[in-house]
């Protein structure tokens, strides 16, 4: 019984934190083999919005602008994949 009361208190505190802190936006690039996309899809958080971008700079700019205009994000975190190419001809 006491553990249920403790859990209710924890849940209430978490809800207050979610309301008082701005959302995060996390972005990556679309591709099922892209490590940034895999990372994004494995992040589980209720206060986080996610956006997968294409390789089109024009389309990405529009998508990001629309997403940012609709929400007031305190932080935007972008993941990318930087390949190290060895013996490239």
C-alpha cells in the first residue's frame, strides 16, 4: 500500500516537470541503415519530439521551419552520420 502512494507522488512530480520544461526536438536523417536514424528510433521520452529528415536541403528546411514554428523548443538536438572513408578512389 505504501509503495503505491510513493509511486503516485513520483508520477505527480514527473507530470509537473513535463509541464514546466519545454520540449526537446531531436532530428536525424532517414535511412534504415543510418546510425542517426537508429539512435533516434531507440530514444524513448515523453517530452521529446522527433523528426527524421531526408537528404533534400530544401525539403529539410521547410520541415524544420514548420516543426519549430508550431512548437517552442528549448533545445534542438540533431544527429548525423559522419562516415570515415578509407581507400576511397
